[in-house]
């Protein structure tokens, strides 16, 4: 069985060169039995990044509209905005991202990487790689839009389909929770299709 990965970012701008607050990655297998949202959260990783370094060293952008949007989110989601001594540099983040992929069964020619769209999250990630002149570790043709999968198999048009699956403890706009929930949704839809439920 092949391990695939879902990524999600939380940011301070819509720009490809916007500040990234966090990068999360969740490994999953479409055919794994007994998987739950909580299990996916536990096996994923959330890499919280230094805002100060991104702005001062790499001139990454902040967007007033995005800052205003964050002010309206729940307190649990806004925790990511607090600077910590443990916040990672860009290089540290990318090193840990790569280590996590390889430690969790990543296969360059077989593992798919998913996000909600191929522009927003992957665009931010790839400009981080450009900032530090580091080679992107995945192949461009293994990048996938999970919205397309959801839309095609369910008939929705916005990439959002309620599978009635358990998401106890889910925090909206927490990148690890978002990546885990998206992974769970793809697993649920995959199994619905196999069982003739869609």
C-alpha cells in the first residue's frame, strides 16, 4: 500500500510570497482500515514558523485583510498567531518537512501530495523553497487538488462534502486539523465509491 500526504498551511496573506504561520502534513492510506480523524491528527505534524524571520530576512508579505480575518476567528485557531521561542526558521521547517515525508513512507514516484487546490498551499511552500535556494523534494506531477476529487465523485461544486464522519475536537483553521480532516474525507469518499454508495 502506498502512503499519500495532505498538506495545509495557515498564512498571513493570500500572496504566494505571504507569511506562513504553520505548515502541517498528514500521511494516509486510502485503504487503511480503522482510521479515524484523531488517529490522523496524532500521526501528522504541525510546523509552526517564525513570522519575524520571514518578514525581516525574506521580505514575505503580510496582508491587512488577512489579519482582519484572523481577528474574527475562534480563540483556539488564533493560538497560531502567538510568537513562541520554538518557532522554526524557514530552513528548519523545510528540513523537518522533508524528514517527516521520508520517515513516513514517502515514495517520490508513487506518493501523491494533496491540498485544497494546487496553488495556495503548494504556492507558499514552493516560494519558501525558493527563498532558501533549496530543491523541492517532490515531483510537480504528484501534486493533487483534493477539491477535484471531492467534486467529481460527489457532485458538489465547492470541494466540501459532509460524509457524516466523526470529527470530534476539530478546530477550524488549525492546519493540522484541516489536513487530517481533508485526509479523512478523501478516505471516506474513496470507500463510499468502492461500496457503491456514491
